[in-house]
C-alpha cells in the first residue's frame, strides 16, 4: 500500500542513467547481416548506430564484440566502429559471448549491473549472453530494433524467451531519451537532438521543423 506522504518527484531505480548502465554490441558484422531477415536491415543498421551515438553522448561504457571476424563473419559494422574509433572489438570463437573470458572481464570492468544489449542474431548471439548475464544477477535491457534474427519468428521468439527470463525489451530511441530524461539538461541537449535528427526518422524531422519555426532551443 502506498504511503502518500513518502511520494517524491524522483526517478525510479529501474530507470537507465548514464551512471548505472553499459551498452554491449554483439556481432554486428557483414555475414550476420546477410542472413538477417526479421526486419529491414538498413533500419537495423540505423538503430544500431543511433544507439552507439546515444552511448557516446552520455559517456556510457561500451563493449564491442565480434565472432570469427577474420575467418567467417567479417569486420565490425563500419558505421558502428566509426563511433568508437579507438576501441578494439573483442573477437571470439564462442556463439555465446558470456562464455568468452575477455568479454566477461570487459563487462565486469565497466562496473555496471544494468546491461543494454543489441546484436545479431537475436536468437543466438543476443539470447545466449542475455540469459547467462541474467542468471548471474545482471539486469538486461534488449534493444530489439538494433537486433535482428534470421526470420521474424526467430527474433520474436527469442525476445519472448528473454522477457520470460526477466530481460526488458526497449528501443534505441527509448534508451536515448531515458538517458536524457529532462530537456533542461543543457550539457547533452544539443548532442541528443543531433542524434535524433540523424537517426530518428520522422521524429528527427519534427525536431528540425520545431527548431526552424519555433527556435533553436525548441525541446522535446
């Protein structure tokens, strides 16, 4: 039962903040994109880069990982690598990134217990580390529009499986705006609206319109 006297205007502990989460990008590589059929691949690329830029704006720790980059899957998505030019992806042989010691150590090094995860394919390289991280006490938020499976059913069933295990499905714009949360945060206002204009489609056009007609500081 709620004690009304204790209600305050404060964010809930479940919200993502720049200080409590890390973002994991798993296997956004050419070979994986070739077989992705759960959604428009260009849209997945756009969402992935939007998510990466959101993490960059708020200085959220990021872990980049690939699987068999030189022998099968190819390099990390160039647009993603360009956002973090000084960061080397952790290449693995395991489909489950959580079975790779270097990957897990990189996650532990962030010091964060809320993990925002995106990758290809949803039914393998996203679901396996997500279930593994959940079993060890992490909170996991799966960015469904920056992930993709080989078929719509594969993607959807993998998301359902992760949700049933305790993961939270989100979108990249949701993550971006949850990190911002208040348009009065002037230090990130301009970078956030720039990401929106570049990657958020009609929402981005709305920001362009508002800033043109209302003024440069139009918010929301």
